[in-house]
C-alpha cells in the first residue's frame, strides 16, 4: 500500500538504526500515528524475535492519535554471519471493528483489508557511525553510554612570513651555487693562461740560451783570434733575461679576490 493510502504514519518510514557497540542493550523509538477518523489496530512483528524486545507489540490507536513503541536490541556479536541481513520488522494495521473484539485473533478473523509496512534494521558499528549518519535521518537512540565525539584535527597553517623567508633562503643558495660555478670556471681559465705563460717563458729561456751558445761559437775568426766581446753586464743573483712572476702567488691572489666578491654579494 502506498504512503498516501496508509492508515498509519510510521516514523522512521524505511529503517531502524541501531548504533553499537552491541555489548549492551541498544534501543530505538518507533512512532505510529493514526491518519483516519476511526480507531486503528496495530501489530509489530520481527524476523528475529529472540534478538528484539518490543513494547508494546499490539494495541489500538485513537482517531488522529499516536503511540510510541520502544524497540530494544539485545547484546550479540555483529560479526556473526548468521545475523547479517536477517533483522527486519513488519507493522500490520487494520481499522478496529465496532463493539468488543479480541486483538490477538483479530488478524485471522477480520474480513477488512490488513495494511502492512516493512522496515529493515541497520546495525552500525562505531567505525561506521560517521558514514551512515549522512545517508539518512537516524532514529532516536537510547543507550546506557554515549559515544565520545572525536575532535577534528586542525590542518597546519603556513604563515606567509615563513614562506617568504624560505624562498629567500633558497634564492641565496641558488645564487651561491651560480657564483661558485663562475669562480671555478674563472680559476680554470687562469690556470690555463698561467700554464701557457709558463711554457712561453721556458721557450724564451731556451731560445736565449741557444742564441748565447751560437754567439760564443761564432766569436773566433779564421786567424785564431777571438772577436772583442763587450764587457758582460752586471746581473743580480736570481735575475734572468726574461722577467717572470711566481705562478702560485698569482693564483692565490685571484682566488681570494673571487671569494671576496661572492661573499659580498650574498651578505651585503
């Protein structure tokens, strides 16, 4: 029978929700309201009578009246596969006959149409409560202990100052890497130039020595007399014909200058 034709209004309409843990009795309330101007008889049945205690199971509702039914689920193991999907309720209703009648035998003796309404039972464990609550409006649960609410975890907040400081530090590190790379390349270039200058200096020394030997060998004429040689120039000890600069000293000076420039750019 459709909801518009039903003589009773049942709340909740489709399911009874029981929230665990199921180590102690859990109760929900079902409300029956009379939609017509006559008395209505009702009867509540279940597929698991050993698991539920229903008070009252039968009764009569006055015209436009209502009755509250307490359904209590007894303790049991919800993980038992024999229990899953087998808990259902059925609400029977019929217009009350005139005069005296026996409500227990009425359901078999009446010639009037009997209306029935089926409700399924939903058993929620503590882990499933949050998900099931958003699916449908649950029945009012009456338990001996309340389920504690879990405080929400606040998401970490990143301050703009921290982000700016981090970006600046990363930029400094990047700039330092670039400057060090340039300094390394400059040092390698100076080393190559120094090596080239050293080779040229050696070649000049060898060329000067060869010319000196050639002049000595060509200084004696055919008569056996040597040509007059100009007096040798005074030369201080350690002084050579070609002036040279100490290679390590030049390298140290260049490296110190480059490191000083890099440090000044990063910290000033």
